[in-house]
């Protein structure tokens, strides 16, 4: 028996990375239906970069602009 205990989930540093933005772009590109609330979470987490992707794929909503720190 080992004392190693796996950590559940994904670390914040792994979430806030280029990999996360690649996942968002993959979902947007595939046409996956993503609710505005979930897109807002992406904008809160990744800021302007996520907002630019969302605009690029035609999913922009004016409420997202208020979520980005200028």
C-alpha cells in the first residue's frame, strides 16, 4: 500500500492556461451549444482572450463586455 493519494480535478494553474483556451476554441469551432452563462464563466476566467474567441465564432453578447477588466 502506498501513501500516494491522487488529487481530484484540475489545478487552477492548469485551468488558466493555453490548454483551456484551446478547449474553448474547439467547442466553439465544433458548434457545441454553450449557454451564455457558461461563456460568461470563460470570460471571467480568461478575460479578453476568451472574449476575442467568442466574438470570432459569433457568440458575443453585450453582457460579456462588463466581465472583462480593462
